[in-house]
């Protein structure tokens, strides 16, 4: 059975948070936003040889730096769109600009073609400021795929 890996990579320039604008805001405050990412991936099992993933994540942070939220992943394969909604949970670590990020697949996800399946994932993302887009940020890191244990790079931005 093939596993759909959510690999979101962006070719962009970013630096770690301790910049002048980031000092004014905490990681927890910056996270209270909508984050998104998009990528094209090789999929030899499709007619086109390509697949596309777009993810939108909405997060909130409580007084104890616990995060909660929702994720919508839309995968396009051979021109058809498939959607999966997930619950996001985790923890903010202000001192090192990191977020522990975990997803849980909700019921009602679309059935994927070619024997693919949706997989939950968890791991640590680091927050960066974007040098090219003043005031915006990037979350990037590797998550562990719950189906295979493989590392999945995830990059999200708040613009």
C-alpha cells in the first residue's frame, strides 16, 4: 500500500527569529494565525506523474503555551481533489522558537485513489522570520509519518 507523504517545501530565504520585529512578538502570539503551504510531488502512479498538496492550518495558543487547531489538506491527483481534515495539537517552546506539532486525522476524509491513505504526523517545527517578506514567518521542520515512520518535511507560512 502506498502512503501519501505530505512534503511541503518552499524555496525561500529565512533566518531564525531573534530579529528586531520578532522580539516585539512572542512565538505564541505569532502562531495565532492561519498558516499555509503548497507543493508539487512526484507520483509515478498517476497519469501526469505529479500530485499537488495544499494545506491550511489555523492555530490558537492558550496561557500554558499549548496549541490547538485544525488542518485542511487538499490533494490534487490526476485533476481530482481529495480533502482531509485533521485536528492539530502541540506545545510552544518560546526559548528556542520551536513548536511541537501533532495531527490527528478526523473521520470523513476523502478516500484516496491508487491505494493511498491519509497519515497523521508529529514532530517539531522551528519558527523563522522571512527576510524577504517583512513581518511574516515560516514554520519548518520534519514530522514523523504515523503510517511508515518516515521523516516528512513540512513548511508553512503565515502569508
